[in-house]
């Protein structure tokens, strides 16, 4: 028979509560939260969430962006060694390896320098930029570890004032950027704002130059600018060849080129992303799994 009163129910509820506590994982300490190589900033929870495996392409597979790769890798290495380094803005054509380069450079530095503790990569989403000061306050106390903050596809639209939070973090503010933190961002826009926004500011402002300067000056706070442009056909085919060789996809060169060209025509563009999508299709047709 079920318990008939509160006194009989109490021991049962206590046992249920204790069982649930045993099943619940222990809450991580801040030290445990900052222990692996990759994180995603959870603005709502106010803490970085560990990423078990970062989704990235190996550094040697990034073809057609040699100069950009060398500059970013050198900048990242200097930062990881505790030397002066610049915040970096990777801007330009879609699918040309901007975000892939950031993640690949991070892995390459950890592999080559054998750091202890390792350089950590922390991704912050564009919509969480206003909470960036909160994240920096947390990371400031994690010395001697160094953190590479990464925001992919960063841009600002009309009536968006969150860029002011980023400006203060990059150079201004009473505390300034922590010495153990560097900020990398990717964007399709060189000045992080749409051209029609710039034109609109100029046409409606009393002083057009001053109206635009505040928003455009944001990109000036990145000391390292790396531009990415659409690739030609030969570079595209070199990308495809590199992927095919790396994953052991046995296809005659002439056939590989012909299929890759046809794929790029159907997509209406040539880029590293298009090359990777072609390789995924090819591997699927050949019944070969791909593991990065």
C-alpha cells in the first residue's frame, strides 16, 4: 500500500534525492573548466565549455594561402612564447580557409612548441561579443596559460552598438586586454560593416567623416590584417589533389581534375570550401571514410 501520511513519505523522498545526487556529475571547478585545448564560451552560464575534439584541417592541407598562413603562424608562435603579438583580422572571400587557418595554426603551435600548459583556443559567438569583458575577466586570472580568442564571421549591422564592447577590449578600457589573451576574428568585410552602412552614415550625418570613423576604426585595432581572395583554377585543383592524396583517394589525375572542374562549375565558384565539399562527395562515392 502507498504511504498514507507525510511522515511515511519523508524517508522515501530522502532516498530518492540521495540517489539523484549520486547520479549527477560533480560540478567542475574553474581550474577543471580551463584544462583542455579548445572551448566555446557559454555566455548564459558564464563559463567556457570544453570541446573534446576541435573540428579542423591539418595545417599542411591549407593550399593557396601560404603567405597568410606564414604570417598568422609566426604571430601565434610569438604570442605562445610570451612575446609581443598582434590581434588579427582575417577578411575576404568566403570559403578560402580563414577560420580553418586559425584552428590549424593553433594546433600547429601546440604541436611544435610542446607548451605546458598548452595554448588554448576559445571560440566566442558573434552575438556574445557584449559579454567579452566578462570572459576576459575570467581568463585574466588563468596565468601562466595563454588563450587565443576566436570569433568567426564577425560583422556588425545597422543599429548594432555591440562593436563598442570589442573596441574597448582590443585596446581601450581601464584594464586593457590581458597579456595572456589574443583575439583573432574572421569576416567577409574588411571594415566589419556593410558598404551600405558606411554610405548611409555619410549621407545622413552632419559630419560624415566623424560619423563613419567610429565604426571603421574598429578594424584598425587589429594589428595584423590578412586578406583572402578567390583562387584560380590551378590553385583549386592543387587543393583537390592535396586532399585526395592525404585521404588516400585513388583516382586518375585526369579524372580527378575533370570531376573537380565540373563540381566547381555547378557551385559557381572555386574555393577551399568547394574543394573540400567535392572531396567529401568523392570519398562517399568511393566508399572511403574521412577522418580529420
